[in-house]
C-alpha cells in the first residue's frame, strides 16, 4: 500500500482464512483488506485548487478501498482466482488498480 502522507487507516477485516472444498480435492483462501485515506485528495486540492476538487468529483469524503482476493487451488496443481474490489470517496476516480497473478509458493 503506497500513499501520500500519514493518515492511512488499515483494517484487515477478517484477515485470511482457508476452507477445504470437496473432501480435500481443493482449498480456497479468502483475504479481506480495507483502508481509508484523505491525504491524496488534500494534496490534489492544495496543488490544483478548485480544478483539483473537480477532478476528485467534488467529493470530500475520505477515499475508501476494499480488496477481497479469492484463490482456489486444486489437487491437480491448477487454480482459479477471483476478486471483489470496490472504492468510494474523493479522488478514487484517479486511483489505478492493477492485478497481477503468476507462479508463487507457500511455505
């Protein structure tokens, strides 16, 4: 998580948990993370003034981010991924989300 300033408030929600599926044929992991930030909007408005406030959608609510990735791994070494990401509040229209997936390990 990268941010400008220091007002990020993080709540890990329910954290990460695992569920066995299909009598041991698969395992599913859920991770929930959410946080808020108002520093970015304050910076945009301070630098750009009214134009910055307009760029932020005239929304002075703190930016709120909610990320919920889900991974299901199968005993044949394949996996499926899905996620439910949402944002709300000021300047979230200026935030870019990127999803990367690839090989990894768990120990």
